[in-house]
């Protein structure tokens, strides 16, 4: 299903209401969790607890149909409080009975279920989905019938105000923006596509709503917002939080650090992100991440244009 990979994340506490940030990367094998050096190694000195106000927690995101070993991740990582997030495509969720999805999530040991929305990516795949009818109704069903949080997750194309309105009506309370500006999964699929699909993919490579705009739209709708898509630094994390995000995710830079310098590179990179975020908080006079969410801000450039366009069309 989808990208068929495990995602290790340094993330918000359970229920996605914490005020911190997370770092994610997709890998092919569970052994890559070694790159995070286990949860206790990620708890920086001075933090009250791994789930403390500025603490770090390890989160695992995996396709619920693909990884039956994830119930053992807690012991593997050496942290019983690891937050596990299941992940399934909305089309696959549409075709799966609620009771079966609940069983899959419980078998995995997940605390919440991410339902990813990826029509642009699917259109470029030769064997991708083409029928997206009933997907909003599927989200409404899952939000209404499942006993754990449902996170609507984009995959590189961001969330428009119109999409967010539909998600809110469906009962969704949590979103992962995965906006344009980060890894283009349309681009990834284009690299292996042929013929018309390849030419279409090249034209739609950068299609989508930018991450910053998606954050603004989602936060304005009072959704608990995870900001992902092109987040590369602690400064980017701070900007996302100031726009209303409750968490911010980083992907490719972490993989690059792992490729260049292994586990040590991951540790150094995470330290830099934390240091930058704390530095911005000091310079803005904000004592907590929650304070940063309400700090004075000046919006200019492309983001200002995106917000203005939304207000005009609203």
C-alpha cells in the first residue's frame, strides 16, 4: 500500500495535543530505528520527561496492513510510551469494514489512525487508484465509529480551504498538512512513470497548496495541525508553530543526516533543530511553545497572497 514504509518520528504526546515538534523519516526496515538511538537517547538533558513540556517522544507511523511486528516496537526502542500511528490510504479504508480496521489498528498496537489522501500521486502511478468517490463519507464513518483519533494526512500536495471544510464536516479533528514545498510524491512517481503519465507528472510535479498556507487554513478551522512538507530547520518549526501548528515534521534532512554520518549525524541534526527552536523562542520572548503560537507575527510574500486569495474566494 502506498509508499509501504515505516516512519520513525520524534513527536507530540498521545492524542496529538502536545506543544512540541516531531521529526520523521521513512525507511524500509525496522533496523533503521537504530538511527534514532532509542527513545532514552533522544531525551535531552534538562527535559523533565520524554513527554515533558519540551521533551521528545518517539512515534512510529506504519501501514496497518503491512507491519504486524509493530506491537514489539515499544520494547525494541526501550520506551514503553512510544506512540504508534497506523496509516492507510483513504481508498483502501473505503473498501474496508470499520470493525476490520479497528482490529488491524489494535493488532498493530497503534494509538491513532492516519488516513492518507494522495489522489495526485495515485494518478501518476500506472496501477494507482482512479476512483475517489465516497472518500469524505469514509472519513466521516471512521471518525464516528472508531474509538481512537483519525488523522487526515496529505502526501505532498497540501490542504486547501475547500478540502479542510469537507474534513471538518466529516468530523475530522486532526490533520497532517504535508504541503507542497517538501518531497514531491508526484515527482517520485514521475521518475518511474512512462508515456503520458510521465509527461503529466512532469507538469504536475509541484502541484499543491504550500505548507505555510495549509497550516494557516487548517489552524483557522481550529483543527489540531501537524505541519509537514518542506520543514528543514528549527526556524521552520518555529514559523509553523507561529502560524498555528501544534507539531511540525521533518523528513528528508533527517535521512540525509543518517546517510552522511549515521546515528551520530541524526543526533547532531536533532540537537540543531532543538537549539534553533529554543533560540527563536528566546528572541521572541516566548517562554513556551504555546506562547510562540500566539506571538505577534508579520505575514508577507507568497503566504500573504495565498491568504488574501482565500479571503476573497470565501
